[in-house]
C-alpha cells in the first residue's frame, strides 16, 4: 500500500510537469518522478519503512540542491545553500547509525527538517 501512495505522488509530479512544462525549472518535476526508482529499491531492500515520507524527503533533498540556483540572486549564497543541503541528509543518516537517538541525532534531524521546509517554500516560490 505504501508503494501505491508513492506511485500516486509520482503521477502527481508528472502532472505538475505536464501543467508547467513551459515554466522555468519544469524539468525538476520529471526528476522527482524518476526519484521513485531509488525509493522503490530502498523499500525492497528494507532500507526504509515509510515510503511516501521517504520519497518526499528525497525529492525535497534533491530539489534543495537545484532550486537555489533559480531562486537566489547571489551565486555564493546558492553555493552555500547547495553545500548545506548536500551534506544534511547523509550526516543525519550517519548520525542515526552511529549514535541512535542521541541529542546529536535529534539536533541534526531538526536542522534537516528545517532545511527541507525552506526547500519546499523555495520550490513553491520558483514556480510562481
């Protein structure tokens, strides 16, 4: 059932691409559709349990490395934002493996979710 919800999200992203194919950065929606493949493989290999949530996090993480180049007026800020986003998800995964549910892991997770919220808001801003 969880993979079905993920497929529905992928169809939604494909419809978003179809609706906005002439807009700036519309190819990002097709990239989100293609993210369903590694998410499905990770679910099959029991690396993740909550597939729709992991799929959304993965898409926002990927989008967070691309969207700053469209949204930010200064390239230095976009580079810093991309670097922070690139490091955020692997560091949370490694901290979770190394420390379990320690304070470090909780702080890194809160920072990751904050960055994902900023990525989502910037993705919406880019589409306007």
